[in-house]
């Protein structure tokens, strides 16, 4: 065959080699039968054999009416055949056909006249099983209705992901007609970069055949509504014919924007509630103003804001600086925190610095009106009123600050300062819901700051009172060198009632006293002062140490809700003796050259205030060079270590009898005291010297 005689390749889309059966035609099994002008069968297709049961050998040459039609229908069939052959008009309808096995099958028939090149007429009969055809018609009708009327967008793609068909819902979603879709690639229509993921899903389904149903929403924009983002839930299915040949994919797109927005709002609500719960747990863990401010900043960054500053009015912390209602306001920065390195941090005042802000500054207006300030979209003018000066306004602009809130720190009707929050990298503007959360967090922090401020004032007063009640060492103590220390509890805790005293007695003797009033605060310090005064008065009476404690016990028992522990020692340099009595206190330590330090084994006695229990005096030798160490429980007791272990540590540290007493005091406090210890410490060390001096 010459090239000119060869048919063009792939006419009608057919491929070389064996033709692939059509899924629909194969499903219907259309039978073809050709009759001559006399009604005899001249052509018989394999589908006819399947439909009617006769082989080609059995059918060819037979009159079709006699072979396929029941006798009672012959007249009608012959009449209809003649009309088709004479007029050329086709006939179509459902007819009961007699099959080879004698059964009757309803067949959907199409009969038409054919003309060959010789001018002869033939009749072509096409038939398919009627119930099968009706089922296909119902399925097609149902599918057509569902797709055309469904609110779900439906698109059919070929294997190259080009649009083959779209339904009206998808036309509305995309804002493009079906005609404009056809033949174009998916990404030509859905050009938003977020739809790359959907394209990948289609490729995956084409390759694997496994459907993807109700995938996580894709959020993007379409030509129908380019100004707003929409969310779509996507499902993708591979399309195959009856023989498994891949035809393409079907995409179902459901606009779930409202559901997506509701989910976002619910997530945001949960996040805000979690933020409040987190703030309730983490803000106010101590009674320190600065720590509370840091906790507030840590809770809000990065979960709520990009940069946070906590500032209080200087007058709220310094009672000597009165608050003003006009002119600039003075703020003391307590905490600054950022979610990432940014120039906005440098626009805020560093912790500890006192800065003045003009009356038109937003922070000043916030604290003077007691009302929060919300700026969802901050421009250059707003930044100038947020920042302290032009330089810091430039830093805020450079950092990209676009939204701001200033929330007053109000406690018990008093504005203490403000919480400043900014967003820069976070694109969301602050809204009214954010403001409500910020007010809630600021209110909690303000109460905690006010508590810490009040506590610090009371603590300072108690510490001042206690220090004023502690003694100065007499200029000369016969035969005795003394060193002492008092260390209050850490700032988060109350001042206790620990005290020490050194009292000159008749006959060149000296009384050494260490005590601890159980309790804290000004009341404990005042009780300590009363006991110290009483101790000095009884010591002047030259009483035995046990008698002194008896009198103190009576006095303490009259003090409501207070008890105390005490060690009272009287040193006699002439006899080189110490007379000691103990009222429920930790035992003193005796340090002697050449021997290991030891805890004195004294009758412990009961604390002062219990009443009715006698005390005993113990006498020990106290030679020149010997040391007596008196201390309160704050030196050795901790929440984590057994007391025996701590007392052993004390004895080990005292095993340097020749060290200067001042150095010994500092060493004990440095090695035994921890930053988080919750109790104050009184420490008194006495060393005997030869007396009278040579």
C-alpha cells in the first residue's frame, strides 16, 4: 500500500493495534442484524448471538420474523417492516423477542432502511436488552440531576488534568462559565499557589486509584470573589471504564468557608481560654513585683502578642513620688519580652529605667483615664503616640508594628501602670475579643502586683523594725570576742521574729542570747522586741539562765497565739565557764582547738509560751580559744534536706577554730544559705580570750 493509500493514523481517536472496547457500548451489548428486502437475515453480529441465543450459522438465511417473533406478532412485524422499507422512516420501540431457548426478552429496537451502491435496500436492526437500557437511563438521569442541581462543585478532568465537564455549582464558585473551563488545565483556572496541593492530590489519585475524601480545607481565592478568601473541602476520585481503563479524575469541591471560619473562631476561643487559664496558673507565683511583671510578659508572648512591655507608675512603687494628673507621667519599666529579635524591643524602656511620657502619650492617657486603648491598624501618627520619642517611633515603624493595645493595670480601684502589647510579624490586628483577654490578664496581674507591693511595704517596715531592735555590740566584753549576723528571709517571704542579743552582766560576765518567735511580719517583730526587752531586764537581776527562761515563758504565754524558742548562755570569764539553758531551740555548737566541733547535749526544754515546764541550766567549761555558736533554724533547715544532714554540714564548716569570727559568719551564711530559703537567720559566735589579759 502506498503512502497515499494509507489512512491517517488515529482517525477518530482510535489507537493502532486491537481496539479498546467502549465501556458503555460493551455494557449495553448492542446487537446488529441486517435483513435483505425479503426479510431474510444476511448479517448477524456476535452481540446478536449473546442477546438472542442463536449462532450466526443458525440465523443467517432465516426469515427474521419466523426466527425471532412469536406467531401472534407476525402480521404487525411484517406490516412495520414493509413500511420501513417503502418509506425509509425508521421505527423505534420496545418489542418482545423470542430467544432460542423459547423465552421472551424485551428488547429496545431501532430499525432503519439502508441503501447500498447498487440501489438495493436493506433493513438494519439494532437491539439491546430493554431492562439494562432502562437501568442505564435511570442512572444517567439521576447522575445528571444530582450533578446539575447539587450545591457541590463537580469537575471532570482527563488524564492531563484538563477540564472535560463542570457543573453549574462549580461555575458559580469559580465565576467562570463551563465553556471557559473546557480544555484548560486545572492550574490555569485555579492559579492561587495554595491550589498546588489539590493538583498534587489529583496526580496521586490518577496514579494510585485510591480516592481522597474530604481533605483538609484549601484556603484561597478564585476569580468569582478575588477580594476574599474561601475554604473548600476537596474529594478526588479516579474515573475508569468497565474494563479498568483510566479516563481521568472527578473532583468534588464543597465550599466550607463558614464552617472553616467557625472552626477558626472556636480554635481562637479555646486558645484565648487556655491563655487565661495559663495566666491564672503562672501569674503571681511570688510576692515580688518584678517577677509578677515578668510572668505576665511570658504568658502573653508569643501566644498573644509579638512584643509586650509592663510598666508601672513610679508613684505606685515610690511613696515619696506623688502621682500627678497633669503634665508628663513617670513610669518604671518592669518587664519587656519579644517573640523574636526585633527593633520594637529597643523602642521599649529596659527594666528598671524610669521614663517620662507626655500627657498626649497613649500610655499616659490609659493610666489617667483607667480605660484601655485599642488601635487595630496603627499608622505613623499612632506610632508617634505609642513611642516615647521620634527615634523609638522610627524603630516601631521599622519593626513593622501594625496593631497596639494599652491596658491599665488596675487593682482595688487604683491604676498602678499599664500593659502594652504590639503585633508586627503576626498579621492579625488586635480586636475587641483580644482586648477583653488582655484586660482579664492585666487585672489578674495588677492584683498580684498590688499584693506584692503591699507585702513589700509591710516587709520593709517589719525588717526596719526588727533591725532597729537588734543590738549593737558593746565596745568591750571582758574575755570575749563576738561576731553576729542577721539575714532576713528572701523578698517573697515575710520577715520573721529571729533575734540575738549580747548583754553585759555584773562581775564582768556576759549573756549571749539567740531566739526565734514563731510567725512572721510586724507582729512577730514586735513580739521579738518585747521578749528582747524582757530578757535584758531579767538578765540585770543576775538570775540563773533557767530562771530567766521561766520568766520569759510566763510573759510569752500571755501573748496570744505566739510561742518562741530561745537559748540563754551566761559566760563567766573568771571561772572560764558558760551556764546555758535551752527553751526548745536547736543546740549550740561548741568549737575547741584540737577537737571536732560538737553539738552541746543540753536538756531541750519546751518553747516559751507553752508554760508549766521547768527549764534546766547546764554548765560547761569555756576556755580561752573556745567558741560557742548560737543560731536560729533558718541557717540549717531547708525543705529538701534532713536536719541531721544540715547539722553535720554546719559542724564541718566550723572545723576551722582559728578562723576570724567575721569570716566564719560569712562562710556559714554563704555555704548554708540558699536564695530560695523561706526563713530569716540570726547567728551569734563568741570566742573566749584570756581574762584578765596578761
